[in-house]
C-alpha cells in the first residue's frame, strides 16, 4: 500500500487506487522469470481482448487466483456475470 500512496495523485500513476484483495503468494515457482512465463502462457492460450470477459480485471482475478490459491472476481458488477475463472491457462506452455 505504500507503493500506491507514493504514486497516487495528479501527474502520477494512480488517481484513486483501491485494493480489493490482498494475500500472501503461495505458489512455489514465483521468480520474475516464472511470472513472465505464466503470462506468456496465459496470453498464448487466448490473446484476444474482450470488454465483457477478457480484460485487465479478469486477468488480475486469474493471476490473483494463481498466485494465492484464493478466490477472486473482477470488481465491476457486469464483469462478474460473464467471468469464468481461467487460472489454469497460466500453467501450460503453448
């Protein structure tokens, strides 16, 4: 949260950051290289962007699930209707 506070305000990275979920990372393979490979796997599985079900909020919810093993959903009500968790897409090389 200190990071968010440091970079919040006009002419900075964030205007109104909100933390909806927070937890310890529980996945064993979590180096920078591992995380990059997970992201490449996820995008390779389906790289399309869709406002209803493949966007930054669904990516963040899936990544949170992968890293923590806990449930998470997009924060926008409309997205929760269409959201289908896909954390397994991070795990398999394409």
